[in-house]
């Protein structure tokens, strides 16, 4: 079954769901119950969805170098198939928009940390709970940072998360939620949030969402997806004491939560600027 917009799915397609949230098709799976299944990767680096009906998505764009779909695009596992490329034929494979956005977020956070005189480095790929590790000048404090990035797409202005993030409670793990806005001229904003705060709001909001019937009074089905939002009014209702509009403001550019890297930072920072 094709997308809601009528096209046949292809690997690398840039699509959106009914909530206007963008994602990239990473694999195509044999039809189940008459519906073609796709694996997608969220634009903001959230948890991948390994099996999702194509009809739930609308095609936004398709790379010009993509070829018409053949049976070579069909896979039976969750891995993206790698085409064979001869020495004479250069690869046309390009990084997905999700990959580029995630890298942009990590390097942006790195630049902000280094400008504030923290010792910071990208963690090796595959390290759990850390995209960046930082310490102060005296090496007295060590923190791990997970970076989540988004563009100005999506009605809730949030970031995709996973159920596993409900279990991460550590004084030494933080999240940097980067919002690049709607275009290159937009001001980039970063929210620096302790992992315990993130775990609590994800858990509480998901439990409330499960208890609340859907638009057609149907029960919500449990899943691994979580959303970290700047406003949870749609989940908790108006006037919530903890997670209403503006609840995230106190974490905006809250780099001070990592502590002062050294006693001479203020003077050094002024000289660098």
C-alpha cells in the first residue's frame, strides 16, 4: 500500500506523519495485512520506528538520484540494505536529513561548551547515554550529555524520546535540547535539562496520555515513543502546576548547571568575544 499521498515508498524518502512530524524512510518491509511496512528515522534523532504502515505518511521530498523501486529495496530485517558498488562506480548514497540535523546539534552544543571554557569532546559512536562528555579545567567534575535536535516542524514543538529515557536518573547526565527554528536565519535555542527532570516528565505525561481516551473515545495503545515538549497542556489540561506553558523556560541556555569551569572564565570569555 502506498503513502497517503499515493506514491510507492522508497528508501531515503523524506516523509511526514499526520502530526506534521518529519522523518526519513530507512527500510521497506514486505506487506503485512495488505499494508506495506516501512522503517523510519525521526528528523530530530528520536527512536526509530521499525514497522509502520506506509499509509500513515505523506511524501515530502525524494532525492533526485533515487532509482525506481525494485525488489532489491525490500528487506526482511531492520537493517538498511547496502547496495554493491564497484570501484569504477562512485556511491550515490547521501546522509539523511536526520543524520545531518543530529550532527549539527552535537557540534553546536560542542561549540557552546568550548566557548565557555569547558573541556568537551564527542563520545565514540554507540556509547550509551552520551553524545558529548565534558569536564572542567581542574577535571573535578565529569558529565555526559545527550543532544536532541529539532527544526521548526511539528505542532507540539517537541523532541522524540524513548521509554528508556524514563529510567535515566543521574546527577551526571544532562540533555541539551536544541531548537534550530524554522530557517537558517532563526535564533538557535538550547535547553539544558537534568536527566531526572526529563525522566519524570516523560513518565508522568505518558501515564496520563494512556489514561486519557483518544478523539474517538478509543483507548490509547502503549508504545515506546515519548515526546519531550515545552508545553504539556494537551496532555495534562490547562493550569497544570508543573508542566504548563513556559515550564521549560528556566532551562533555556542553562549552561550554569554544569558549574563554573574555572575561576578565570569571565575574563577569558570576554577576551575571546
